[in-house]
C-alpha cells in the first residue's frame, strides 16, 4: 500500500516532497507472506475497480516503465461453492462483476473439470470462472512500484521507524522517527497490521484487527507441471 500510493502520487506530480518510511526492508510486512493471487471475484464495487486496475497495471506497462520484473502470470481462476448459501454469494459476486464489465461466468463442476482436471470436485455445486485473473510475486511488484516512485522523485527511507505522529497547531503533521523528525502537510498511515497502533498515536480508533490466515507450500507436483 505504501509503495503503491507513493508510485501514484509520483504520477500525479507529487513525487518531489513525498517521503516513504519503512522500519525494516520493503515487503517485510504482510506483503512478503502473500500468495499474490489477484481475482476479479469480489463482491465489492470499489474493491473490484481496484483489482481490475491493478491487473491492468501489473500485466501492462509497469515492467516496461521501471525495468523491474513484475512476474504477472495470467492463469485465470475458479471460486467454488459447496452450499446454496455460497451459490447465492457467487451469484451476487457475478452481478457485481458483470456491472463492472468483467469477464466472469458462473459454471458447473463439469466445466471446472474440463479446464482444471486436478480439482477434487466432490460436493461442488458450481464455481465462478474469472479467466482474466492471475498471480504475481508480491516482492517483485513492490520493488517495481518503488522503482517507479523513485523515478518520479519520491524518497524511500528504509530502516527508519516512525515512533509518533502528532498534529501541530498550524495543522501540519509532525512525524517522529528513530532518525529524526519530519514536518509535513499530509500523513498516510500504511502500517499494515500496525496501522491501528499507529492511528492511536494521533487519537484515531481504526476498526481493524489482524486475522489468522492458514496456507501450505508444497514441493513441485509433476502432474501440475505437465499441465
Ligand atoms: C499468508 C498470507 C497470504 C496472502 N495472500 C494474498 C493473496 O493471495 N492475494 C492478496 O491480494 N492478498 C493476500 N494477502 C493479504 C496481503 O498480503 C495484504 O493485504 C497486503 O500485503 C497488505 O499490504 P500493506 O502494505 O497494507 O501492509 P504490509 O505489507 O504489512 O506493509 C506495512 C509496512 O509498514 C512497515 N511498518 C510498520 N510499522 C512501521 C513504523 N512504525 N515505521 C515504519 N514502517 C513501519 C512494515 O515494516 C511493513 O513493511 C495475504 C496475506 C497473508 C498473511
């Protein structure tokens, strides 16, 4: 989120004077853990527009602009339903996707089997198929956005921890860090899982909480590789 915003501020002409602080190394937060899947299957109009824009950026000009590989892999995806309630949610997501003009369809298990023979389809009632989805290596995307931001004059300071944010009587903001203090017109809190604590420094109560997320990583599966 931090480099993404810095990149876009740079493209809006705000590069000079924009500073991004990172307490460790870029991607050392949640981004490092992400699988990097990007799907049009979202039931939110706003999020859907963001996702579609990002897919365009990652599969389009970002790599050429920055010289940094983005590793976009456009493989499409399925979202499965096992119950009637989940089917209702898929239909809702379908209607949001259609209103946004996305390439999205509701299919039966036989279509999933045809396109992806390794799915276990026991109990599957249907699926949303979104052929324009894909995945990226989040680290590469972050580095590409950072390179694009720097090209537009954004300063990225790594190993620099923000320790407090307060508003001055002038309306400006004072950001204290372990390397000194910055006074600025605007502050954006892109602290990821720490964003709630960072908001509390200036009296904000952000309704956020970190959630547990489970995943596993396998060795290469020869049947998938062959496909
Ligand atoms: C296991 C897992 C799998 C996921 N898979 C997907 C997926 O497939 N697709 C998807 O879209 N999303 C996925 N996500 C969610 C995604 O990773 C996050 O939504 C996203 O990375 C959040 O980015 P962020 O920039 O908000 O936060 P972060 O990446 O956490 O960045 C916040 C940064 O702020 C820095 N920071 C914190 N405090 C300070 C401070 N005081 N001073 C200076 N710097 C500070 C941190 O070091 C960090 O680098 C997954 C998440 C996990 C955990």
